[in-house]
């Protein structure tokens, strides 16, 4: 018998599909969107979820988190995923070609949250940092062969351009990650931190579809100088390099975020960099990270696009990120609470907000996997 879920009474937010606070009913059948219409009549075999005007979004996608539990940063995927309204997580380099099979078997396959990997080019991923400070720690042929075996789970290549990760190899090590990404025709996701390498070296390496994560941190090695964007950052955006929040324990600063917005340099993607050291604060969840973007002055539909259509498009997740007939039936259903809220960034700065996303239901493949009473 077909599994059928009918969702009635919601207000759809999916600008890519033309829904901006649009009242529609949604029918999900056998895990995929079957019909979106003004009104769909219930039938005997349908499970009906009756809403009262809650917002209905494509399932939230967190493009940067750490859910391989055999590394010190790893946290259970469902703890920061479906239980918090996030239907899909991209694990950002926790596993490399030597341990990604273990990650797939032990974590990805047992999670209700959809999990994909931005596989690290270093053999052991983040298991033994510094992970890429010596050439012996990466093997591009091994990585390419591993990708061919597990390509259904791998959507990008991850590199950490920071002294604590690549040592004195600096940009030389990051170039190896880029070479692998080009070889496999995948985007490269690069964490930017303290030099070496310098930010200008990293920007020069990035091409269309590559992603800079931690783009709005408060460290010296950043995209801005004297209150303006560095020309190299503008040039990178012009060639369609993407910029991601990647909040993290030390990688999102409200002052930098406010400056970027003032300059019109909006993030393309909002992600959390959730891991064992920050999921109980200051990051908490993807929805709280969106709350911070709302407090910075972004509108709700823009925020939703940054965690749905944008990561889905640029990470090749063609069946996700849209409320569209035939795509996978993942939804995040929420209200927006009005009030007074205080938010904290990675550097203990406080930002006052008036709105907060309250996730009510998480739906994965047409199944309600989280319902808040």
C-alpha cells in the first residue's frame, strides 16, 4: 500500500518554486511530492496533518556540521538534525578516504537525518589533526578510488586552510584538495582560519561553485579591510565562488556579519559547523543560526532560501531543497515567535532580535519524524 501524507493549511515558503507565504495543500506519496494545490481532498488511506497557518519550507539543509562520532568533534546526526528541524546534513570533512566507509556504515546509514559527506582530501579526515600538514597524510589516487566506490554519499571535497590544519605547507596543501575536487568534478569547501595560508592565496584558488566557509569570522585573516571588501573577495564572488556562514565555535562574528550586510555582501549559504563543542551553545541549531540572520536584518524568505535551494543546488542535491512535484518529500514546518531574544555569536557579542523560529514538525520522505507538542 502506498504511504500518503496530506498536509493542509500551511503557508509555503519556497521562493525558487514561486511560493512566498502561499496557502497550499501538499500531498506526499511514497516519499516524494505528488501534488501541490489550493485544496486537496482527503482520502481514506491518507494520513492528514492539519495545520493552522504554520510556515512550510523545504527541509532545512545544514551544509556544514560534524556527525562522524569516531572523531572528537562528532555528534549524533539526529540530535542536531531531525530533532531540531534539519532534514539534511553535509558532514564537513570529518572522514577522509581511509575511514569514510566506517562513517557511512556506523553513522550515515543509521540516521533518520539524511547525511552526506564533503569528504576530506586527507586520508583520515579530522581524526588526527593536524590532518594535512605533511604530504604523507593525503593520497589523491586513494581518494579518487574511494569516491568512485561511495559517490552516492559524497557531494564535495573539504579542506581546512588554517595553520593548525596544514602547518607550514600552507596553500601547497590546500592546492592538493583543489586538485582532487577538480579531478572529481566536485565543489571544494574551504574553511578559512589563521594563516598560513593567507586569505588572498585561498581566494585566488577558488573557482565557480567552490565554497568559502567561515566567511564572516572575526579573525584577522578575513575578507575585509578598512571597512570595505577586499577586491579579491569581490572578484571571487563575480566568478561565482560561494560564501557560507559556517557559524562554529569561533567563526561567526556579528560585527563582521553586520558589515557584510551593510556592504551588500550577503551569504549564499547559512550553515552551523555544529559539533560536540558548540551544539549546546553558542550555536545550538540551524534554526537558531537563522534567528541570528533575522536579527541582522535579513528577511525570512531569504534566510529559508539560504538553507534550502542554495545548498541543494550547489552541492548537487537535485531532489532536495524545493517543494516541487517529484522531489523528495522533506519539509520543515515552523512558526515564528515574536518577542525579545538575545543571541550570542562565537566571540561573545550579543545581538538583540525580535523573532525566533519555532520548529513544529520535521518530515523526511513523507514521514513525520519529529513533532513538537
